[in-house]
C-alpha cells in the first residue's frame, strides 16, 4: 500500500512539474529585445514568424544571379546605397568561371559613417559571366591527344574559329585541307617528320600494304584562333602550337594554347572596368576561397 502511494505521488509530482513549465524571461527591456529560456516541448515564435503575416517584409533580402554586365549593373543601380560593396573573385586558370562579382547591398557601414552599424549582408546580387562556347571548346581540348581521324573532325567542326592575322599563319581553308589530309591518311602508318622551309612540318605516311609508297603532307607548327572569352563579348586572337607524337607506328596529334591566362586577364580587366563604369562602384578583389 505504501509502495503504491509512493508511486502515485511521484507520477503526480511529474505531472504537476510538467504542467507548471513555462518560458522564462532571462533578459528584457534591452535595445536588442528579449532573451527567453524555452522548456522542452515549447515552440518559440519570433519576428520572422510575424513578418510572414505582413503585407511586405521588414527589409530587403535574397540573392539573384546575372550573366551580363548590363543586367547586373541595372539591378545594382536600382538598389545600391552608401554601404553597397562589390567584391570580385578572379581565377585566370578557370575556363568555366574565371570571374565572379558579388554585390552586397546591406553591407556593414564604414567606420566614419555617423552611427556606424553592422549590416545583415543578406541582400545580394551576383554576376557570373558565361564563358563562350568557343572558349570552353578550345580550352577543354588543349593538350589532349587526338587520333588522326578525331583531330581532323575537330578541326572541321571548329574551322570557323581559325584566324590568320598575318600571312605566316595558316588560314581556315589551309587548316581544313590539313584536316582532310589527316582523315585520308588515317589508315596509314606515320613514318617521319622533317622541318621544311615554310616553317611547318612535313609528315610522311606509309601505306600499310605497300611500304615503298610514301605520301607527304604539310602541317603547320603554329596556328591562331579568334574566339571570345565570355558569351557575347569581343573576340581575342590566341596562338596555338601544333604537336604530334609517334607511338608504335601510330600518330597522335594535339594543340597547345599559348598562355590563355593572359587573354583571360585582359578580358576580366575590361569587364571589371565596365562594371565600375556602369555602377560607379569600384570592385574590391578578394581571394577565391574567401567567405564573402
């Protein structure tokens, strides 16, 4: 009987303690609001819950991404304030995202501002210019060995990008002829390569069925392409080296773009200057791994 009474008393005490639980205000009346301890089983509602019931949010927030400098600048000019800042991250060796600019509209106010305050930093816009199709294509395949037929197809597919700024550079027609010759000779073995007076390389192919039959073809050591770095941007002339390697009688060919990072640097510099001109805000350079 005593044991039953003791158990009932404990259950009653637990029930009373549970019912008696309520949130306790730890600090109140401060400029920052109230600090409340919430017992287990309670749900705390704050200003953000009330905000969703209002006709409009209390403040601006969100993030939107743009792909052209003009659209990005238009949005920045619509919402910029004195504390708005632009942060630029540059990766000269990236063919996919060499430039990223982040606009933070509610940034921390500068120290010299009257009543300098911290900002929420959650109202943002980003400008990530899209690399051009041509830039992605030529950078992706640079230094990648091709078989004879595959290299011929690649040159044919991208022949419009071949540029001949000087007479010493092969034209698109000449490179296309090279591609055709490579395709024709794709079933022959590579024999030798010698320098010729024109500055190119004479590649000799030997027919598999008749080793006494040799065909010669002239291939240029260097050629140039004219492509834009960014979508809908101005084009650049890039130099490329033509390379080859003989392995077990087969020929592998490839090209190497010469310092494409310098071209990216120039394109990025001009794009940053354009954003500065359109927004009147000077972008600040930060490291790529920086949390902005």
